[in-house]
C-alpha cells in the first residue's frame, strides 16, 4: 500500500475494501498507518467515512465493524485496536490532518437522538450548540436533512454512536463491559481531552499556521448555516441562541474546543434520550407559542417545496424506543466519575475551599479552569437527571438495576472524587459531608429528593429477600445517612418552599440552561449570592414553574418510609424462615438420614435451591436490611428504639399459621387469580401455595438422594415384570384373605393412591383404578444402598458369604412384611 502513491483515490478505497477479506487486522492497520502518513488530505477524505464505518460499524447497524464492545484483552487484536484508536494514535492523526483542511462530512438527521431530531424537524434550533449552524436542507425536500460536521466531530459522533447500537453478542457467551476495548478507549479519551492534571495536549503540527494559531475552525465558528431555516428569519431561533464569538481569541481558549466537542457529543448521544411525555413537558409555554406562530407563518412557504415537512406534529416526529442497557449505564457512570474528578481538580489546584458552584468569577482563570468550573452543571446535570428518571421508571425490578443505582450515587457524591487522601471508611462516614458542598446539594436538589422518591417507589415493589436487592437498599440508605447530608437537603427544601422568592420561568431558564450561547463558556453569568434564587432556578429549570414538588421529609414520603420498614421487617422474617428450613433440609439429608433418622418423603419440597436463597446469602440479606433500618432512622430522625419495637411487634404478629395461609386471591370462572397484595406476598415469601406432585410416583423427577443410573435401571426391570405378570398380581391383590393383604402390602396398588383435584382451596380426592405393580425404585436410594452395604459387612464379620447374606436379607424383609400385614389394622387404629 505504501508504494501506491500514483493510484487514483477510487483505486485506493477499492483496495482497502478488498484487504478486509484477505489481510489480518495487524497488517491492515500497518497499511493504514503508511497511507495516513503519505497520502494528502484531499485523497484521505474519500476513505474517511468508509474507514469509520469499518471500525465502529454503520449507523443503521448493517455493518458490525471491529466490534469494540466485545473485544477484550483475551483477543490478539486487543492491543492493536487500542494503539490504532488511542488519542495520540494513527486514527486521531488522520482526524487532525483532515481538520487542518476544513473538510465537512454529512450525518443524516435520522440517526440523531430523538429529542434533537424532533427539534430540527420542527424548525427549532437544538439546545446543544454542537449542532448549531450545521443543517443542510437539499432542494429535494425535508426528508433528507443532514448535518455537516468537521472531522473531529464526525469521528466522535461515530465513536459515541457505537455504544447505543445493539450489541451483536454470540449466544451463550458473556463479556465483561469494563474489560472491553470500547470501555478502555472511553476512559482514555476522557483522561486525554479532560485532564485532571495539566493542560490538554496540543494537536500535531499540521494544525498550526505560521502565526501559531489553530488553522481549523472550532465547532462554534462553523461556516455552515441552516439553509432552508435561516431564510425564514424566524424569531423562534433567536430565542435559543446568542451570537457566536469570534475564533480570533487566545490560543489556549481555542484548544478547549476539542474538550467541549468530545463532552457535548458524549452527553448528547448517551444521555439525550427520553419519552414523548417528557419531551412535551420540557417545552415551555413560550416555546410552544412561538412554535405555533412559526408553523402558521411558514405554512405557505413550505407549500412550494417538493415535499411537505416531516414536522407536522411532535407526536408524529418523536418516536424514542429507548431502552438503555447495563453496558450503556456503566459507561455513563465512568463519564460521571471522571467529570467529578475533572471538575474537582480545579478546586485542588486553586486551593479554594468553596464548592464549584460558588467559585469566584472575579479572579482571572484560564479557559480550562473555567471549563472545569461549569462542566457538571451546564453540560451534564439536566440530561443526566432525565436519563436517570427514565431508567428508574423503566428498568426491570431485578438486580441489574445496581448499575443505575451506582451511577446515581456517584453523581450525588462529588466529594468522593476530590483527589484527597481518603481515610478509612468508618472515619470518613463519621466526618460527614464537608460544608463547602452545600452549594452542590442546593443546585442538584432534585437529584437528591425526587430521585430518592423514585428509588423508594421501586424498592416497595422489589423482592428484598434477595441479597442483591437488599444490598441496593443498604447502599442508598448508607449514602443518605452520611452526617450533614440530610440537614443540607432539608435546608435546600426550606429555601425552595419560601413563597416570597418567585422567579419568572424564562428568567430561570435563561440563567440555568446550558444552551444559551454558541459555547458553554461564551457567556459568563454573574454569581447570584442568594441561595434561595439558586435552588428555585434549579427546580424550575428541571421541572417547570408549574411543577408539584413533594418534600423528601414530608408526611407522604414518611408514610412510604413506614411501608418500607414494614417490608424490610417481613423480608427479614422470611429470610430467617427460609434459612431455618434450609438448615433443617441440610441436616435431614446428611449421612444420619441415610440410616433412617431423617425423612425420605419423595414429595418433600426443596428450600434454598437457588443461589440467592443459600444460607450465606440469607445471612447477608438479614445484615443488609438491619443496617438499612439503622440508616433510615438516621436520615428521617426516627427513634431507634421505637422502630425496633415496631419491627418486633410486626414479626411476632405473623405466626407460622399465618405464613401457611394462601396468598390473597380472587375466585373467578377459570380459577384463582392473585391480587396485587397476593403477588407481593408471594414475591416476599410471606405466603405460598402448597404444591405437591400429583403424577405417577414412578415417573417423579430423580431426587438428589437417588442414583440416576439405578433409578432408570430398576424402572426398566420393574416395567418388564409388571407387563409379564400384571394379571397374576391383580388376582393376588383381589383375594380377600391373608394372601391378598400381603400382596397389597408388597405390591404398589394405585387403587389406594388418591389423586388430588388441582385447586389450592379445596382438595378433592379422586380414586384411581390402575393395576397393581412392583416398584423397585426404593432400591436406588442412597440410604437403601448404604443399609445393604452395612448388612453385607456385618455378614462378613459373622462369617456369612454374599449368597447367605442375600438370603438372610430377603428372609428378614419377608418377616417384616408379614408382621406389617398381620398388625396393620391395629397400627392404623392407633
């Protein structure tokens, strides 16, 4: 490939496509390195879109690419991919080489997240400045809307889109998300472009001209405007953007645009997803009115186009079947943790003790330091809040919710990522949350209060007997029980509820929304010292001025906490009961039970068969729920003694007789149907149906105390005997005398086995009329085998041979049956 400098660009692309089927990945990457070094940017731009598709996959999912999300360190291609796609690797060198020539690459609008796509199709400027002045509207109509992105934006768009595509995982194989090449690359890009120490490394030399300034234009200075939209000169667009600043500023400020672009692309592609109802609720009355005026004024102009606009209504445009995966949430948590560390590094270097939200603007700060100061609040806060709300409301009620929970807990604890020396956990909890973080709590009040309420609603519907679910309750309660945190939240709520501070909705959105301006750093708002104003601005910007705020420490939530305490008490009691049953089962299945000291009932139920129901997990469940109760008492200032007494009374009121009752049901034509209360009772193990095996005893599933091979072997032998001598057995059992009684004792008679009508309320016995038969299955029991071995060993000690021991065993068995036949009536009478 290196010698092909005289080839036409079309031949270059064709050869690269052919190499995919011929050459291994290592050789293809080596060829690409040579091509990137030797070919001019004018020819490289032709292969750039194809190269990104071959690496990250196509936007429509038809091309898989290198499958970075399934590529782990066990693969030989792992290090090759990381080196090629690293922040200072050959791929990024190609991006910078194309960036220097100001090439543009088109992205179809249909591949954008639904909120952004709906805004563009409705003729509204998107909130994110990353997509400002980049819309291309061809003459063929609005169905082919595209965005013109520079090479760096184009690359990051494909990289970020790779996460939200369906993962092509082979069936039966499991992959660790944190070990994948994609997860490692995300971490590398964050550390490179958002460094916690030092400055962002400058791009290679081709990006600089003779004056030492950046030759490529930054995203905020793109020359591509909105054709087809800007011609209307609608006032609606003026509500959303300010004038963009000139690119002729200090070089250090120009270097921030890569960090801004990367973060905005990650946030928009990973977090900007929510339902239609949420999208409509976020539209302020001013925006809706302006949108209506815009449609009425432009209806005649759109009539002259070849095709009508697709934005005929929000419900028609907005279709977001968004279901985030656990992998998606884990990558978002990585982003949140790094942004906290990135933002807090500004505090460590400046040596100030104030929170990021209250950092002074008067002192001169570099663009990077200013970027660190505003990165969390202006870039991530609102979209992460909506993302978590969506996950809390739509995630299954299982243990996989742990990823969402830890993402939420990571965001509301920025003090964990300050870079300071972390003391032991116990002393850190006693120290509590530093006072300098109260500003963060105020500006993120809904993240603490409303998300806790959403979590509480999930917990009330979750099986807390499961140790993993109990651990999640313990984790959340432990975080909110940190000293000073509940007091900070309470003071924030009191500030919001003060009636004399009422803010205009547009004023608050103008202050808090990160969309006001071509860059998040372009307009510096004055710091408002009034904490009440700050809290109200946050709530109104997130929920609107007509929101109904439910207090975290109000009567409604306290009632929900009381219900949670009841469920915790019931779950602890259920876990203890299952643990006791599991212990009893373990004891009964021990070696002593083989000797006849335990029950050998085949119809016995199994307890603790699942890993989550093992004795060790149930002990952890009891421990987690106990600590969660203590944390709830700390958070809501409950009396520990009263709660303990309440739990004890609740446990004593549920005796064993109550536990054996049927779940709450409703009788209908087709049988019993569980009510909501009954489902909760079954989930928490409070009540259950008494399920018994009602089929042929010979065809029961093989139990753990039976030898599978012997069960099948004796079944074949007994089937042959029963088929050949079935008539004689029947005649023997039908005789009225002593011989008939003895035959009925030794031969299994289904006529005496009663089947139960399948109803959990009333059991009706229905007699059977099958033929008598011989059952040899008891001989396959390990207990029987051990007893026979002991008999043979005893015979050897008494100088009996194997044949003599066998005859003696048969004689003793016959005498035992004779005795049971003679005295069976008297034993039944007793």
